[in-house]
């Protein structure tokens, strides 16, 4: 369906064409009419299927034009990266209007943001914490807000934003339109929807936690981190497309930093890493360079798995399997966007098989297993890593069988018996 058939005004039809949208996606076709009609909506769709445009286009259409000094629309997102992405998309769609759009996030001084707010605003895109901070400083007047969007609601719950969202509930007008969008809909998000939305229309274009069909999934079993790094190096060295862009996801920020530096040393193309310890300007600069194609590889923790909308990403590598299976959906959703094809490669060590199984159960999809090349250098697992893997396996096995004693149980038992045999029995002293 085209945007003309959705009966948008000429300004927004032209803006969608300028942004490269040729036709509406399923979630956009389903969401735009009820949102324009003022209904509360829950939108559930796989990452990369156009959820952001599904709520921004009708929201901006309802705001129509600049009016007054106070905001009339509010979009809440969990991270500053996502705030920047949403605000950028909103400005594209509002190109042929005079709507004023401001983004608010932490990590920068509030003075400049307060000054910008004082000039008048129609739509605010913000993280919950910074919005409340500026409200408490009397920089935001909420009485005119009629439309509220909670984006990436599942991530909001994961990051512990529920208390802040409840505080926001207290300061926002009772009569307003509420929209909630997410790629997954776990029980915590369902409770959030019950508190915030009134008789919502639920739109679900695919089963929950479904991976986009444009992403081809693979998995490779490797014994340890050093062997994973060897395989990642092989993948990048044998890549046929020089213009391709890759994202590498890891669990820990220390791993992101070390892997980024290692790849930067051995390859000529640009490599950057982003994680929560990086300064905000460094993270934003890395993302802009990646977006522009000036760097080929971006190594990241899950901090940005939901904050990057770059259709040109060709491959996502899960260097470590995420503990939360929902994070897997969002990670690989960075590729295969906007009707393009993509692929994901998950590197699995012996301790990560259980986490991968949970992902397969959630997505109802099993990645294709591929073998590493015969000439790939496989390293011996160091003692410390082997012990860490054993501890993780023990923890997983106890979840399955509460009576499971653990891999170290027999070893401890034998050690105890041995120490008892070596005890020297001293004769009792005679009195």
C-alpha cells in the first residue's frame, strides 16, 4: 500500500518519498489509520520493519503545524542513541511543516536544552530521566501534551525505567493518546501497557520475537574467545564486498574495547567500539562515521542494539551470545532493514549453548550451523576461561535439575577424602 492510499497530506507524502520510502510496511499500514483517529495503540513488530515511521508519521500529522510554546507530543526512548535516531527521522518527516522538534538526553549540561525549550516546541523526543530532570527545573510545561509514545518498551523495562515512567504518569494530562511500540511483548511490558493505555488497539504483524525474514541466520561452535577472535578475523579478511558494513556485538564493555583495538591494529579499514564507558561525543561520532560509511566495523555492547537504523549494515556478528534472548532479536535486527537482505553469525562456546537454546525457543527459529575452515587457528582454552565456562554450565544445569551437584562436586569430594587420609593422628598426651 502506498502512503497516498493511507490518505496522508501532501507534505508527509512528499517527505516519505524524500526519505526513500516507496511503499508502507505492514506495521505502518496497520498503525497509521487508528493513530490518526486518536486511538491508543500497542504496536508489536520485528525490528527493522518500520515501527518508528509507523508512529511518527501519524503523530506529526495530528500535530499539523507549530502552535504555542509548550509541547503537544512526547516520545520516550530508553537510550540517547535511540532518541537521536527518532528525532532525526521525525525531522525528515516534518521537512515540509514548521513543526519544532527537540531531543533531550543526559550526558550534556541542561542549560542549552532549557534555552532551546524556551523558544517553543511541538514534539519532544527524550529519555525519561532527562525529561523529568528538565521538568523539575520548570523547563517543560506538560499541560498541553496530548500524545505520548513509549518506544522500545521492553528495553525500558530491562533498564529499570518503570519508577520514572510512573512519575511521568503523575505529571502528564489524564486525557491523552498513548502509544506503545516494541519488538517483543513480555509480561513486564504487558503490565506497563495496563497502567498507561486505555482500551488500546493491539497490532501485531508477526508473532512476538519473530526475526525479520530478510535476515539469514548462522551459528558457529568455537571453544573459546581467542578462537572466536581468530574466526572473526577470518570473516573480515575474506569479505568480498569492500563497501560492506559489519556490527559485532559483545556482552561486556571490556571485550568491546579490546576487540575494537585488536581489529584496528590488523586491518586498514575503519573500526570503532562503543559502550557505556565511552564519552558521549565519542559514541555519537563513531555512529556518524559508521552511518556515513567511513568505518566498516562497529563493535558494540547492547547499548546500541536498538539505537542504530542503518539499512546498509550487511552482517551482524554475535561475538558472545546474549543472556537475554530478546536482545538477540534486537541485535540481528540491525541488518536486513528496509527490505534489504542481511545475515547474522553467532559464535557459540561450550557454555553458551543453553543461552542459544533459549533464543531458538523464543524465536522458533534455528540458525544454520556452519563449520569453521580447516586452516583456522584454534587456540587451547586457558584455565581461567575453562573454569568460567564450567561455572556457567553448572548454573544452567541447576536450573534444569535442582539436585544437580555441579562439575566441581566430585572433585571437591575426592580432595576432601584425600586430605583426610593425609591427617597425622597425634597420640593423646598423658596427664
